């Protein structure tokens, strides 16, 4: 270790960016997705570097080379859960007004009772819940014979557990037909 954590300098943004641009491809991630959240990720990396008592990003890169298990820690530092209802209003308006009706029409033509959607990387689930709200308020009345099933997945199973824990704390229970499969890191709502 390079020094006492209290004596180490803070990681500079440019050094952190260099570390991320080097590490992200090795984690199967892409830099363009991190430009907007780099400040949050860099704060986490800075805290980790100081916790380990090493001198900075270059030393952390060497540490990663010597400690393979640290890659899992870095991967966790790079996961930024962002989830909001109607997160991008224009996208959700398009989904509710155009895409979901097309899918419902197609399911009806094939006599399939359910339109199935997948919300990947949904954090705690506000986006898939938004899809359900769109279906309920904009589409279901035009296609009453068709249901919507949303498969909600995220790498972080703890995030997927948050809505279930909130429902349990409030005394409410999931809608009929709702299931959660943590072994596949997925939550499905019907």
C-alpha cells in the first residue's frame, strides 16, 4: 500500500476518466454511457482508492492486475441505478401512443392474449411500472381482450427487491399474477 488513507490526495477527474476508459471495456461496458454519470462513479472510485490506501488510479490499475477479485468490486462501483416514472417523457409518450397500440393490434391479429415487453436495466422498476400505467390508461380500453406482461430485469437483485419490500412495509401485496424470480435477476409483472 502506498500510504495512509488520510494522507492521500483526491483522485482527479481526468485521472478517473482515464481509469474508466481503460477499465470499462474489460468489464464489458462502454464509455459513452458513463460520460453523464462519471462524477458519481469517480466519487465511488476515489472512496475505494482511499479505503485501500493506495495512491491513485495508476496504483489502482496495478492493484486490479494483482487482485482479480477487485474487478467485481469495481464493477459494482460502476453500476449507477437511475429509475424514475416517465423518465423520458417523449419516449414514454411514443410508447404509449404508438408502440403499445401496434403491439396490441398485432397480438390481437395473432389471437395472442398477452403483449410481452422487457425492461432491461430497470433499477428499482419505475420504468416498467410506467409501461403498466401507459397500458392501463392509454391502451387497455381499446384492446380489452389483451393483457400486458412486463419482464423487469436488473443486474442488482437488491434493487429489484426494493418495491417488494416497500409493498410489504405498507401492508399491500403485489397484483395478482405478479412474480419475482431473483435466481434469474428478474421481476415480472402482469
